[in-house]
C-alpha cells in the first residue's frame, strides 16, 4: 500500500521545495500542493477557502493513493486538519507520516531562495508562529534553518527508512 507524507509548517518554511525534492526521489509519488488548490478560489476569503482547500487535498490525495501512488502533501496544517486527513485517508495508505518544517521566525520571515515575500506574507508568518503552527505537537519537527532543501529531504527520507540517495523514477 502507498504512503502518505504530510509536510507542514508556516509560509516560507520550505514545504513546497522539500516536497518537490521528495517526489523526485521516490519511485512512484505524486505531489499535492495545497497552495495550488487554494489558488482555484483566490477571490474567496482565506477563512472560507481553507476548509475547501482541505477537502480538495483529501480528494486529490485519495485519488492518487487509490491508484497506488505514494503522496506528498504540502500545506500549513493545524491539528484538526491533520486529524481529518488521517481519519479520511488512513484506510487508503499503509502509513501516514507528518513532518513540520520549523525554522526560527526570523529565518521564516526573511527572503529565502527565489521567493520574494510580500508584506502580507510576512504578517501571515508572524500569525502562524503566534498560533504555534510551527510546533503543534504532531509529526516530526525539523528546524531546517541550517539545512539546504536537499538536506531536509534527506532527513525525511531517513525518517521514512529510505536511503539518502534513493534512485527516484526511471
């Protein structure tokens, strides 16, 4: 049975980059990027869009799991979101792993890589940290502030019991 790998954390914590690297290194995996599903309804206020985005994540991940794909989901998950994902998708997967990327606030709020943060994103990061989104008491917590995205992916692969230099897809 396939595995479900959840990558959570605040905005600009490295979720999407790490998830892409994981999917490249797993032989049969799909990347479900929560933000991409959120962008279908950018006009909708965030408070209304989050529950719909979570439903879409569950539906898309469930489709890939039922087709035998390992699934890597990246999205800022609060505990109720995580519990809902586990509840709905547990029968379709052999294991569910959760990783919380949690660089210190000052690192998350700085310009990292190619991403240029807007003032709104910097404020959302501060909100995420004040709401403890970076450490909600579930999953494996990773301070990736001193790691490259490749190193973070390697840490996760080791936690999954896979070799660091997994051959990936043919």
